């Protein structure tokens, strides 16, 4: 059997934890999610920094940046936590998963998810889950091709603001 030649078309991908200094980059990437480009952005860099400070209050809740040839092209957030199920074994939830529109379909998202799975494994998680808006059919196909399977159903209800 002959080893496959390396794929030189894929850019050099790196992933690192985002910092408050990355707020502008995170806001720009998150604006590329779904219809965010057609509606007014509500998150600015100051807001992103405040949210990241709140996230840091949890032991395993961080935002990450994905770079292709040293250019930020994606982001995701991940929370690892335990609960009373599975004897308290850690589990992970992905959120705010975005690859820049110009970079989709190049294999970058798969490298990003590989990295997220590795982080979850290092945290001792038995699973990694995510929710995706029903209208994101291309994203659903991508997640399924990666190996995610439907596990139940995600339901939500708005919570009234406290007075």
C-alpha cells in the first residue's frame, strides 16, 4: 500500500484560545454567521470583551480562534462541564461555531472541529454536543459528515427578564 501524498492545498491551520485583544476579530467573524450580515450587528468589541470576562469565570468556558496561514478565519466557543448524569463525567458543548464565508469548503472547519474534540478529550469529556439553527442546512450536513449524529432534540423557551 502506498501512502497518500500530503494535501498541499490545505492552508496551515492553527487554533488558539482567544483573548480580550481578539475582540474585534471575534465580532467580525461572528457577523458572518447566518443572516447576521443582513441585520444590524448588536455585539461590538467592548461587549465581546465583557462577555469573555464572564466566560472566564467558568473553569472550562473559552472562545477560540482558528487561523489559516496566520489569518483568523474561524471561531468557536466551548464549555466543558459535569452534571449529575454519567456519574459527573465531563461533557462539552460547542457554541458560536463560524468559518468565514470566503473560507468555507476548504477543510478548515474539519480541522477546527478536530481541535475542539481534542480539547474536549483532554478535559475528560465523554461527548461533545452542539445546537444549530434549523435553517442552517449546509452546516447540518457538514456536522453530520464530520460524525455528529442527532442526539435528541433541542428545545428552547424565552426567559422573561427579571425586574
